[in-house]
């Protein structure tokens, strides 16, 4: 039986992964800082501080997982420049080692497109140079190199998923898609830049299915997780406004675009597609799903 130790299992990306893991007959052991035993009946929850090496060692010895899906990371506001990222590099390697020493054989990690030199436009594994511009990107890149070297010296199988721009239900309110939807639904003006940047957006359910597909495969090394479809921020925001029936609620150009931001950041997803994976959400369908979730959520809070 495939037994997965799953960190970040109750998070924005993690929660949608649970159904996909269940469909593939994994015995799921979710890791959380609090008790979640009543949330998902088919998940065995473990309370663990992943920054505590003693807790991690005890957890891995107890579970003896065959697979590791490691999504947990500190993503509080300001995380991209926070030195707390360095703590997660150390903790993640401790987790990997404890997992392997207790019989683990296949590990999949969540990386980020921000590991790349983003000025290359369309980004491709093994061809596009790395060149992170944030502490977060540098920490993820460093962790990938450490995991890769660990795998070379052992018989560990591993994959490193570089996630691009995601959105969907349960997203943090301050992120782009969520903030625009929430502003419009609340009767406020959604202030944005001109939105000329062309980015790669993917619904969180598709991100989750990609991560589980990668975990369940034998693919090695870096794998881009994106849509491969170029979408301008302007198009994204106007599509949201159209779905919500209020284009006048968007103020494009309210503030300047971030300086030195690359004009195009798109994933080449040939490697992921070779696994038979395809996104199920078009941009229109994905944004409609997200708008409906926010509408229901805000209504429930108002009642």
C-alpha cells in the first residue's frame, strides 16, 4: 500500500490534493500544527511542528511512509523577503532525511517559478537559468539543490514541482484574484496597475492534480506546474469584472506596475504533459468557480 506523509495538507493547495490522493488509493497521513481529525474522514492527522527536528523524527518513525508530499512553508504576508525561509530549508532537509531513514522511497516537493531568472519569458526546466530575486525564491532553489544532491547519493526518487501563478477558492484575500473579487463583491473599486504583464495562471484544483500526478509518477527533477497559456493581468481582471457584472468597479492604472518586473512569465509544460496531465479549468471556468466561492463565503459571513 502506498502511504504518503503529506505536509501542508490543510492548506490552500494541500486541501484539494486530498481527493486526488484518495482516488489513487494512498493511505494519507496529513501533518498539521493543530488537530484536524474531524475534517476529512479518510485522512489520519498528525500534529507536528515541522521546525522541531525531534517532532519530525518521531513522526517519520511512527508513520513509516513510502511517499512524501511536502507543501508546508511559511507564506504569511511578506514571506518572499523574510529570512524565515531559511529555517524552512533546514527543516525540509531534516524532514527528508528522517523520511528516507524510515523507509521512504519517493518524495515530491513544491517549488516556485521564482527560482528562475524570470527575464527569460517562457521558462523551461533544464534550459532556463536559475536566478531568484527574492529570499523565498533563493531558499526554494537552495532546497532543490540539496534534495537533488541527497537523491544522487541515495536510492531516493524525487521530483521538484515549480508552481507558477495560482488562484482559486480559499486563496489569501490579499492576493491578486481574491482581492479583485472581494473588492467588487464588497462594492469597492478594485485598484490595479495597468496590467500589461503577461503571466501563467492556473486554478488551484489543477495545481493539486498536477502535484499528485507528479508524486505518483517516476519523473525526476524539476517539473513546471502551470497552464502554459499566456494571460495578461489586464485580461484577468476584466474577466473577473465581467463575470461579476461590474466592469466599472475596476480601476486599471490606479498605481504603476512594479519596477523591473519581467513583462512575460510563462511555463513550458511539455514535461508535465508527458505524464498525461491536462488542466480541467479554462481561465473563464476557473474564475467563475472562484467568484462563486467568494460570493457564497461573503454571504455566509454576512448572515
